[in-house]
C-alpha cells in the first residue's frame, strides 16, 4: 500500500517538476527532468538560476521528497 501512495505522490508532482525544470534549466537538460519537486512544496518566488556541474541523470535532485 505504501508503494501505491508513493507512486501517486510522484504522479501528482509531475506538473510542478516540469514547470521548475523548464524555468531554470536549458531545454536539453530540462527534458531529462533532473530536478523533482514534490507537490507539497510551495514555490513562493521563482527567480534566480540553477547551475549543475555534474553528470546529469534523471531525478538526481529531489526537493521535498524523502
């Protein structure tokens, strides 16, 4: 039952994750969904920039999960 809730939570997080990735990352990196944002995280002010100086993998940065 826990795994079902976990997957449901991840699915509900998709819109915020897509928004955040495309706002802060280059297109070629954003489509890989490097950063996963929980649907429970409130994005009050979205300004600034994100610099990743590492090998890029899907879901390598998780905010509000775990």
